[in-house]
């Protein structure tokens, strides 16, 4: 097929003007030229995947890279040598991958996220390269325990919660599925803080995760660029475009010192905005550099030029120069897919416009077409107060040219709204990017929707509610933009790495295809839900994991853990809507029942529990930090009461992070997913627990609904208000005092209010009680209490029957097949990125 007849697959639409598309002959010549230019002989590189060569490579790096003798080396030097040996394998694969995609071309995905919660690299890399066994045996040959060595690696502290962990899972899946893609984030010096607990209070200290040499990164100094802030915008009449002048260039180290500075102060807010722009400016520079370097979209200057092709910066306009070339930017949407992970990178939209307008000199319409068709936006929240908004004043101060562009985007957008909805000025006001008020604010979610070709939520109910409530006006304007992409997690880290015994059992039962990343084959595990032998082995694996966690907790917290108890776990960011208070009220209720020791609650019938709560509160989130203190104060009373013994324990796990999750999740019996219905976008921790055989107690919120559909309602403990119930009760003036008719709840509230758990300061938690009662209990903790406690009693009854319990576990494990991030990425590829 010649150029005029060529159909570009999956292209969304085209410009009115004719664009340059290479002919088949030109593309073939391009591939041959690239093959010659990029062919690097790797045949001389030794196959280092064998145990012997791994040992040789370890010794080589120990001696020649680190320049130390093995018999006088530290454990840290052992770790670095093993890491370098492992990186050699990655290097070989990396070069081959780059060669392949540079020779074959094609569309590439660029994933922009302010967080990538990676965790540790070494073991995850071994799992993904499928050489974990070989490296372990190589270490044994050297009389080294690999498990001990990997403990020296710090978690890469580049994220805080589900947003960053999802981004890390997505990178894992993109690599596994062979998607040509890049993840762009910030390499924070300290990242999220290290959480210490001092006298029950959260104390934030810097997490110096880079204090030791970092063997997993390579610095490309040749690609360094200048990032500008402040200054002013002037019109350059001779060049016929705007110029940003008198700007300041920033130092990266100051910008990327810490993740999420305290935004309760002006300096913190300004630093946060600088971080966001720093990320997207550097990322787009690299994306454009890669696009311009793709020769198939360059047209030699000795061919007939078209009015809609552009001069490369730094080349002369002399058409007779054989070295000059023009770039057909209108082909960019066919080559570039940029995904915004929430609104943090949304400044990429005006930045792309600035680059195309001011540096590449495109018309507004052409630049806007390219921008919209390159970008897609993922929303991660249902709470309007969580939507990112920036004061116009701070944008004007830091990024004056971008504010001009945002204003122009808004003017054109509102004209479009008026064209579709004439005489509806209230709708126009609601849909404006600029929110009027005492302080003018820029709604970054609206900017992201307008500047993207696709907008997606991250669970079915989340996406539905976006269209029905928070983004209803935008959905009515452009319904074709909105999609759902339910989140997922990588089975490689969250099963093969953290729960190898369960992974091996699953492979034994369903076959080797599961090792080959056939996530759908996990559904075959359902058939073993009545197999007594498999049920017994699942139980043994769970007990083994509980013993491992119990030893770790006993060493760290000097607390005696009953491994025969229900390990009841809630680990996630501490935020009011996630309702750790509900979990805590249940713990207090169990404590009071044991203290009374009467009726059905006598010791002989009480099912022992170990309640584990963990998570970090934002440094400026005072009430969340007070909740952590309350949990620790209650734990101190419960755990020191001799009458209770090992029948009930409450523990707050400090400094929750990826590595801690890899110990806790495989050991959990019960997963607490108890956010108020309609507040959690999706959740991914719920999926990790499900995959590892924990049963879920949860509300009909986020991905819990789809999990329930997959495993069956009889295999999940759901309770509480639905989204419709919440909406109805808010309309009918929900009264939290009505819930205090429950005697057990009233007793627990009275104990917290009257200082039973804080005798040194009896008024310490009055603000928490005030929020529940006087403040109207916005998150309906009290309203859901009775249903929650009743469902917990059902959990206890089922736990006493191992056959019932572990049969439910198997159904949950098998149902987790849907929640692989490989499935999620496949949907992004097919429906959004069109790669």
C-alpha cells in the first residue's frame, strides 16, 4: 500500500491539512538504517544466568568494582556486589529492548506520576527475571544468606499510599507485557517521612533511603535541562510569539528534597507546585526529544516542504542544507501516549501547549489537537475537597506564561459549553477551570478533563459516580471521553515474592501457565475449594506466615502474639474516611466484653483476635495524628491488662511501607476495607489481601463491589450503608446520637471521652468525640457500627470452622484473577493508549 492509501491503525482522527506519512519504502529503509546504526554485539556477553557465572560475576564486582577482598568485606559490600551482578543481566536486556524499539518504531507510553512506591528492588528483580532460585543457590555457594543481604536494602521511599504503589505495579505490568513505555517521576532525596511513634504520637523524621550507594540507578548527565520559574511574559513582535523572560533556574536538589511538603504553610504549597512543574517540564522535554529523534517523522529538507511542518530548534532555515530537517508534529498522537496519574502532573497540558506554541510555532488549533490527543487522565478520588486546586496568584507568580495559556484554554472551553448549552450560565460557571471566590482557584481536575481525550475512574462504582456527580457536567458535554479501568496489582511482587509457598501450591494445582503470567488461569483454583488436602495445606501456609509475622512483631514490639488468633488487619493511610476509628471501636467493644466476661462472651466461647493497624498520617493532618495516638493509648490499656491475656491484642505497626506489607499481608486472616461507601475510589490493598487468602470485611465501596461479584457474596463479609443510603441520610439530616442507643457503642464513646484510655490527660480526645457527635459524624462511623460489629461476630463463628474458612479463602484467591495489573494495563493499551 502506498502512502496515499495507508490506513493508520487506531488513529482517533486527523487534521484537515495533509500530513506527511512515510511510504513503505521509506519505512523499510529507516529500519535497515537503524539496524545498522544501533546494532551492538552482545554475543560476547557471557550468559550469567548460570549459578557458576553468577558467582564469578559477584566476585568480579566485589574485586573490580568495589575493590575489596571477599574475606574482608562487609555485608553492605556483599549486597552491592550481588546488586551489580544482577544489574548486568538487566543491562543486557535493557540494551536489547532499546534496540528493538528504536529499530521497529511505534507508539510509546509515557506515565507521569508524582509517586512511584517501588519498595525494594533486589528480590523483585530476581522474581521478574525468573532467577531467584539461581541467585539464592549462588549465594549459598559463597556461604552467604541472600535473605540476610536483601534486608540491607532500604525501601525506595518515592510514594505514600495506593497512588504510588499502583504506579509501581503498572510499570511492572508494562514491562512484563512488552509495552514500550517510560515512567516519569521525581527521585526524592528523602521521600515520604519515616514514621516514629514516641509516647504514642506520630513523629516524622527524614527517611534517608539514599544514605548508602544506590546500585539501581544510572544518571544521564547528557540529558540534563534547565527548569524555569518566576519571570514575566512579553510579546516578541519580530518573532510573532510570546516569550517567557527574566525567569529563574532552580536546583533539582532543593525541589526534590522531600515528598509532599507540609502544605499548611505558604512555603510548603509553593514547593509542592514547583515539584509538580519540575516533573512535567523535565518529562515533556524528554518526550519531545525522543519524538524528534524518531527519524520516520522527520522529512528531509530537500523534499518539497509543506506549510504545516516545522523547523527543528537549532537547525538553520536554509533549505539547501542537507543536514536540516523538519518534524511533522501532527503525527505525534500516533507516536505518543501520555497518561496523567491523577492531577499532580496536570500542568503538563499547558506546558505542552507552551512548547508547541512558543518553541515549535504551531497554531493554537493544531497545538490543542496534538495536546488533547496525546493526553489521558486517571482520576483517583470521589471527594470534591480532595481535588487539587491552585490559587491563581501562585500560578501567576511561578508560571506566568502557563496562566495565560490556562486562561485561553478556559475561554475556548466555555465558548464550547455555551454552544452546547445555550442560556445556561449556571452550568458555564460550574464548568469553568477558574473557580471564582475570595481567592480565585484553578481546578486541576477540570483542566485535565478538558485537555485529555480520555478520562477514567479506577473501579466501576467510582467511574459511575464520577459521571453521575462530581464530573456530571463534563460527562454530559463529552460522554465519549469517560471510561472505567478497575485497578489491579502485580502478582509477581504480591504473591510470588511475598508468599512463595502459596504461589508454589497454586502452580502445582493449576499448572505452569500461571508462572508464565497467565493471570486468568488463577480462576482454575476455584475447583479446589472442597479438596480437604488443599484446604489443609492452605491452612499450614497461613500458619507459617503468621508465625513469621509474629516473630517479627515480638522482636520489634516485645508483645506476645497468639498465632491461633484471628489476624485482623487494617493497614493503609490514616484518613478519617478510611475509618480506622470503626476498627478501634470494635477493639474496645471486644475488650469490654472480655472485661465483663459474661454470657456468650465467656473465655470458652471468645475467639481470640490480634488487631493490627498501620499507616501514616499526613504531617499537617492533626485529627489523623490524634487518631494514631488514640489507637496507641487503647492498645496500651488492652495489652497490659492481665485479665485479657493473649485473647485480645491491639497493635499499631509503625512506619508502614512496602516491605512491611510483604510480611503482614500473607499472614492476615481478615482484611479491613471499611471506608464509607462512596468515598474510596478503588483500593489496591484489598486486592493484595484477597490474592493472599485473607477474607474481606468491607463496605460496598470502591473495588470491594467487584471483588464481591467475583468471589460470591457468601465469601465476603459486607456490611453497612450503601452509596444510596449515605446520600439519603445526608438529605434527611443524619443524626449520630441515634446510634448511641446501642449500649456497647455508648460505653466505648464514654470511655474515650472521659479519659479511660488517657488518664494523664482526660480531655485529650475530646476533639475526636466532638467530630463524631457535635460535628455530625461526617464519615458515619457511628451509623455503621452495629452492622459492623454484627458482621464481625459472623467472622468469629466462621473462623472456628477451618473447612468453611479456608474454602472461602480459596474462592477469594481464585477470584483475584480479575485484579491483576496485567489485565488493567491490557485495557489501557486497547482502549486508551492504542499501542
